[in-house]
C-alpha cells in the first residue's frame, strides 16, 4: 500500500514537472513537492505510523523518490535555462551583414604631397634626388658659395649657430670660423657636396629638404621652411636650359598653358642671376589682388652657377658651366591652393590638413 502511494506521488509530480514551462512554474513545483513543507516531506512524517518491519523499506523508497524527482527537477531547470538563453540570443542577434562604420582615413601633409609631385616632375626630366645634411659648417653653407665672412648677403639669412661639442654652455662659434656648425639656411649648401660627390662628370640633381633661419614668425615667414634646390653642371649648359627646365616644371605643376618670366637679380652664388616669375594661376595673367595686378607671381631665384662656386665644387669654370635654382615649397603650395598663412603648415590643425585629403 505504501509503495502504491509513492508511485502515485511520483507520477503526479512528474506530470506537474513536465507541465512547467518557465522559471516561476518550476519554482512553484519545487515548493509543492521537494521543499521542507512539500508533499515528499509529509510522506516522511508518516514513517513513524508504520510497523517497525516496514519503516526501513518505506524510508528507502522515499529517498529513491526524492533522488528521481531531484534529477528530473535539475534536468528541467537546465532545459528551461537553455531555452531562455536561445531566446535571448535570437532577440539580441547582431546582423553581421550590415556594412561597418567607415574608418577615418589620413592623408599626406600638403607640403609632402606637393614635394612628391615636384620630385616626380624633375625626375621625368632626368634629375636625381640628392640628400644633404641639415647641420652644415659655415664653410659649406656660406664661404664655398661665394659668401665670405661679413658679406652683406648673410644679413638676409640670420642663422642658428650651434655650440661646439656637447656642452650647451660652451661659447657659440662665430661666422668667421669656417668649422662653425649651423642649421643650414638654404639647400644651396648641398651644391658643393653634390658636385664633389658626383664630379668630374655631369651633374643633374635636386636637393629637397628643410632650411632654418632666425626669422620673426608671421603669415609669410617661419623659422623653418622646405626648399628644393636644383643643380645641373656640364660642358654645354646654357641659360636657355634653365628657362626650358623651369617652364616645363611650371606646366607640369600648374597646367600646360603656363608661362614663366625671367628678371635680372643678384645672388652671390650665381652670375648672372634671375628671379623667375610664374603667370598668375588665379587670374590667368589678367591681374588681381594676389599678383598685385601685374599678372605675374614671383616663384623662385636662379641663375648660372658662379665660377667661384664651380671651382669650389671641383670643376674648371673654363670648360664647365652650371645652372642652379631654389624653390620655396611653402610659397608654391600657398600660391597653388590659395593659403594665406604659412603658419598653417606647422600647426597640426586637423581641420586645415583634412581639407587637402
């Protein structure tokens, strides 16, 4: 009779467990059957009413029933938890087929991108790129370029002199000391190095890089600026070669209908010297505020290499001639893109830089 009652309880409990469809129903089933006040606990209280010979077997049967119901409960609980997890994953699923967020892309600095264009333009005309040091001696930066100590041309290139050795408290070298170290004031300092490295044969190189001068920082001047030096030396080099090269350069950078103009000027390291003007790219030569209504914009300085400079570079001025020119890169970019303040190039303002992407 006791075994029959336990079987009835098991079947009823199993049926109730099978009908539980959520956590709340499962909790109610546990309180009804397996809690301290549940149905199985009530069965244990009836053990004392049985004959002594029946108590042991009945108690063991109740324990077996508890084990069966507990196992079914744990299995049902795990099944409901898994079903709830699957439902949550289905409702919160991320659609991986959607396009990703666009990445912000960088770009070359306007000075760097224009420098690459200029280098490519001159390389297409047979020029190679020659690197010269940023820290020069006074001899290479001035004296070998026909700018001796106390020459008036030095006033235009107020210079950063470096203290000798590693002691910053040591006295500064003066401009009369040929070994004095300076931050180069122009890329022309590399002319002598290029001629000595590549001579006595022909030379056709450009020397791009930063230059440094002790300038007041304004909309038109900075203490550092990029310059591109050009040098060509040979036995049959003429002024007409200079004009043809610069005209071809202007047309590659500013358009095929560009024109250049040469005006007489003076530089210590060229003779004769010229200023090279570019037809205003903004008004097409008609005249505007940018070109001061002349139709022309000053682009660079150039000329035939001075005989003294040729001789210092290892060439005989009687048999060789050369042409040289120096392009201020920031000014060219300002003319090309209508930038009105040179300081923009070194401020790292992302709004300004992103406009050139």
